[in-house]
C-alpha cells in the first residue's frame, strides 16, 4: 500500500506539472500579472526527500551473508612453523653443537623436501628477517634452529 500511495502521488505530480513559483508578469504588454494557480496539498509521503541508500548501509545489509557461523571452527596457526615435515627434521637432527645441527638439518631438508634451505641455529634468542614460503623454528633443549626454503629466481623479481 505504501508503494501504491507513492506511485499515485508521483503520477499526480507528473500530470499536474505546474510551476510552484509566485506569479510573474506575462510576456504580453498588459499591465496586470498572469493568473495564479492554487495547487492541492502534497501527500505526506512525498514531503520528505527521497535519498538513495548509502554504500555503507548497502554493504552492512550484505555482511550477514559472509559472517561467521554461530559455531565457528577454531583454527590454530603456528607462526613459528608452517611445515610439520621441516619441524620433524629439526627435532631429529638437532645437536648440542650448533654448527653440527645446522649442517645436518640443511642436508636432511634438501634431501627429503627438495629445494635449497638455509638454517640458523643458536643458543638463546636471535633476530632475523626472511622472505620465504616454507619455514620452521623449533627449540630442542637449549638450541633453537630456524630453517627456511629459499625462494626461486622467478619469485625474487
């Protein structure tokens, strides 16, 4: 009914396209003004301006489709290691001597996983930055080793 009322009001406005300006002098040479016309009152539904919905409101109406389900599955992401195979290699090959650990881990990773790997081993904390897709940092005893696969030439550029 609301849309029908709006539509009938809109049709009324189009049919009675009368200017809503005060009477102006005619183009004729007369000394009197043009006759004025009284318009019927505008229906209440047309008194407020019609505004399109804002983009943010449109997006908010669609967000419920992409929202998480009421019982979301918990996902654990280990920021220290994204390869369980590489983690197992580090655990198996780690030694108390860091120079031995890094060589054994590098050799085993390259043989078992393929590609070129870099390995850093130390006692205590160390700081590093790498660009890689496969990595793992694991502590065994008091030795912490970080192994990562080198990016190929295509990805470096």
